[in-house]
C-alpha cells in the first residue's frame, strides 16, 4: 500500500461517531480505511447478499455486525436507508469513529448524509494519488509521466500500463455506474460526450455546443455533467465574482480529477506523444488544478479555488487561492524554460486588483524555482505542496 496524505485527516476525523470517506472507484478508499481502522469489522455492499440483507432488514444487518471496536461499511451508497439506523445508534451510544462508511458516488449521498447524520459525521474525500504521493514513492519522474499515467493506485501497485488499465476503467465505469444511476438510452452517445469533455479540458463549459455535437438537448447535457461530477470523474472550477471594476465571465471551467483518464479518452498513446500534442498545455493545467483540489481534500478541507477571466477573454488568471483575507493568483505554463511572458497576466491582474504581484505564483514544467518581484516561479514538482507553502508564507500577514 502507498502512504496516503489523507491518513492524518482520517485519524483526526475519527472523533466523529461516523466517518464517511468518498471518492472515485479504485482511488484506494477501501485499502486506506482497512489499514487505518484495522480492528474494525468489514462488510462490503458490493456483495449482493449483504446488500439485500441491509436493504431488507437494516436493524438485523447492523446487529449482526455489532462489536466493541467498530464497523466499516464499504460502498454504502447502495443502501442509503442504513443512514437513519446509524443515526439512532450514534445518538444512543456515542462511540467516536465507530462507523466508517465509504462510497464511490455522490448520487443523493451528501443530501442523505446532511439529513440523517448532520453534526454526527466527518466527511472526507480521497482522490487518485496526488503529485506529492507520486513523487514521494518515486512513481513518476517528469510532468509528462504524471499526466499520462494519472494517479490511480492500481496502475502502479500492479504494474499496469495506462493503455491497459484506463480504457477498461472507463468502460466498467460506464457499464456499472452510469447505467445504474442514470437513465441513459444510447451508451455510445454518452461515451462520445465523455470524449468531447476530455477535448475541452481547461475550457469554459459550453452546454449548447456539447448538446449540438451529441445530438441531445441541454437538459440531458446538464444531467450527464452531474453524473460525471457525482462519480468524481470531473469537477467544475467556478469563476471568482469580485470583478475588480471589470465585467467578468460567469461560466465554470471543466477539469478531470485524473489526467490519465483524459489521455485515454483522447487516445494519447504515450507520455512522449504529449510533447507534440495540441492538448499539452491544457493537460498540464489540469494536472496542477486537480492536484490543488487533492491538496485541499487531503488536509480535510473543502477547496477554496477559483479562476478569473474578464468577459472579453483578454485577461485570465488560471487559479485564485482564496485565503479569506487575500487572494493568491496562480498562472500555469507547460513550458520548461522560464519566459518573461509567463508573468504578463499576473502583472496586469495585480494592477487591477491592487495587490503585490510578488505574492503570485507561476507554475511551469521545468525544475528551477525563482523569487521575482513579478511573482514566484515554482517547478511542477514543488507545486505538489503549493497549498502548504501559500499558507505558511502568508501566515499572519494582512
């Protein structure tokens, strides 16, 4: 098993009566909870017999699992009605960390948790391996390897190549999950939709364009986007709405949590091919933005990350970390050689926002770090701890 950055947060959240660990399939949730809570009794609702037992007799199901230490219920989204019975048990017995729930979907799940377990549950998200985890275990050496391989632990643990594992992952995801939780008539149209999303990674969502290309209506596209979001395939990065005296865009940008899946959907066949790919810049941006999400989640935090773009598209900042009292702008460049043009948008945005440009960051595909008056240059590998660096460097500063 790979050491996961989320482990400390998982232990910290065990003070809640219920701990829910959510995330995509094969991100390592089951392995992590079985390792951290090794004395807990384990049951998986992937097992049809256990699932039927839990659905037909929730009280009997939980009574059978009763023990002094605790219970892990894997893939609990299959029987959400269990939550009401867990709530009663948690209120009566008040046992910290007794129930540990894992789930691969957010389909109605957060709503169910909010209603049934408000104040009783600590919710964490485990995504595929972060840059810090990949580098810590020497699993990748270059940004192109990190992009092409992605972060699903099984790929590294079982020595799969991305072209072997990821198409199978996509196929099984569509067959098992999408059809179960969404009424999709033509699965081939949905596959095309996923490929179109991959081709638009790092771009603002245009629902009309996606609907036209797929031959479906806008409501269908909205539904399908929700399906991909709920199963932790994509996320939508929202724009920051303080306009700094300029009209701004209001459309979110589309990213995937795992760049390996994007490469597979785009039929990119090797890390070397990325060097000449027209998607290289967008994929590098996706690598960094998705990794920032992982850094937030691994610290047990909800992402406070945005982008900024004026309505004319003449000025855009790839990322804004919101510290509450200040914003930290981030520009992302796939080039391996530092160029003065890297700082152009940071300088212009800093003038508009009336902030010190030296507080901003440029993350690029090279290896050298620099501190300049126009911004801090950070290598792709050192960006693996960017959130911690930003917090530490701004601690106590107005």
